C-alpha cells in the first residue's frame, strides 16, 4: 500500500525546481512512476511530495536537430522512442533497445529521463546511450548545465543531480559515416543481467573508432576505454584476437557484482560474449548499409 | 494530502471522482467502481494480470496512479462484451481454450485488444514480443498465441459482433 503524499503539479521547470528547493529531501520528481511508485509501494522509500513533471510543457517529445542530433525530452515515454520514425531510421540501435525495455506497459508509462535519473543499475538505456556520447541537460531555477551522460551516474540509484536540479533533455549526437551501434543484453528476470553497447566506425579496412559501454553488471553503466583502445586502429580482418582481449579487459573493469541476476564470474563471462557478438553485429551492420 | 477531482470515462460511462494522489488505478477501478475483472497478482508490473487500457494504451493498473486517468478513457474487460455477445478476442480465447484458471485472462485479452488496435495483422513473433509481459502460470502460451492470431484474422475479415475492438 502506498502511504499518502501530496501531489505538486508545476507549470514550468523553474517552478518544479523551486518546489524541490522548498521541500528538500521530502520531495521527489515524479514522471512515469514505473520505478518510483514500485519502490514507494514496497515501503523502501517515501516522499511527502511528488512533483509531477508531466504537466510541464515541452518536457516530452523527440526531434532531430539540423546537425542530425536526436533531442529527447526527459519525460518522453520509452514507447515513443520505440515507435518514432526518426529514431528507427537514424538511430536504429536506440529504437531496438527501447523496444526491449521491460514490457509494453512499462514502456507506455515509463520515461527515458526517469529511467536515467532513477539510476537503477539493471537498466538498458544508460549503457547504450553512452556509446553515442550522449549528453544530458540539467536545469534549475536560474541556471542550466550540460554534462556527458556518463557523469550523471554516481552510484546505484544515485546521480550527480543537485537537490533542485531536473534532467530536462537527452541529446544524442549522430555517429560518423560508416558507423553502426548495437546493444545486446541477456537476463532471465524482467531486468537485464548484463547489457553491452558497442559503436564502431570503419575507415580503410580499419576500426577508426570503437566505443564500448557495459551496464547492469556493476554499480553504474560505464564506458570501457581501456577495452576500446585494444580495438582502435586495428585492421577489421585482424580484430578477432583483440576482441577477446577487449572482452577480458571490459569484464574486469565492469566491477561485476554478485546478485539475484547472477554471480560476478558469470556476468564477467557474459560481458566478453556479448561484446564479441555486438562488435561483430556492428561490423555486419556497417557492411550491410554499404551494400544497400 | 490533496484530493484530486477528476472526470474519467470508464467503459463508456462518465464518472466524476475525487481521488487522493496515492490511490492506484486498480484500487479506483475495483474498490470504487466494482470492476473486479481487473486482477491484482504480482503488484510490480511484471505479470500483466491488471492490464487495462487508458486511451487505448495498455498500462499496469497496480502501479499507475488513479489521477493519471483524469480526462481519459479507461477500458477494462467488463467493457468488451455486449451482454452475451462476446468481443472477437474473447470469442477466440474461448474457442481456442486459451485459458485454464482464468486469472491472467482479463489482462491477456486487454493486451491483445491493444496489440490488434496497433498492429491488426501481427506475426506469431510479434505477438510473442508484445505479450512477453503477460504471464500465464497454467497453460503455457501456445493456445494463447493461436487465439490471438485467430482473433486478428477474425477482426480483419469482419467482426461478428457490433464492436470490432
């Protein structure tokens, strides 16, 4: 059973920020509620005030910038990203990842911004979006800053948001030409045990850029730069051995935690397997797009 | 605690209600409106037994707050049949024996109605993907998938009932 709380419905980001400032720890932003209300029903957390940001105009929606960047309003539900033509055409890996978040009811209600801000370690978007070098816009009354998404995550269920700050927008830059991104995950519960995102850019038979992010395995989703360096500038034809080594490095760097979703050792193994499959799928996707 | 006045249409009937913010949609539908076809099972949005449609979109009534339905149309299993005249999805579930204990069935059927409204001719794989979040612990899923595909054909060739879903 939910304990009673007061609902606040601000008309602007500034007003929401003021409410957070006024009520401090007693208030929390409420968007889709798919994570927050579950935790409150379980009695794990309680807030006296929920600040409904779905009433703030302009916080939901998807658009493409002139430079090809995807700008996603923080209160955009997963289902919109799954079905939006501009996402599936320009950022197919994001559309596919979104189509496999939880189940259709959660995707209809849950929002991308809420997913990122709740910082539940077992989640998909935080890992994949990092291989796009996505940034997030954080706003408070009288100020705003934009930071790389990877800096948002501080620990399990913990972000770098200040008390009166709101995540308002996620900006996803396009990949370079001759690139593809792939996200693969494995799990046997509703949430993923392991998720691996890869983005690859090719040039003259070489890996011009390799980006790897691992999620769900450790406390926060994170980029694996040492593993990326193993693949960088390699001839594509010769990437197999480097890929195995990159997998081992990423597994070690992922800070794997033993939990209900599997042992640390099991998850480390899966990081290597999924990394290899995702990298090969990304290579195939670049080749496929060039044959068309 | 603030009370939230709201008008909501449930199965075609307009209601003016005042709900506290912490009231869930399932509490509102079952306890205020007596719609006991909305089933609570896992209570954590995993099983799908409480699936209802809000403006034709499937949601977990166990976790969505009631006030979120303000100004919207809610549809539950009770809103599908006209008297003894079943909805084509209900008919297909009956004809294919797509249920055993029946507890998951209202949610299965509401999810199917949402699926077929969005994708009238899904493949078996599309059905399985969409229905992944609706769990049956009795029968397995073979007959459920068959019933959904049959319902899709029935709706495409013209419903027998007056309500095509």
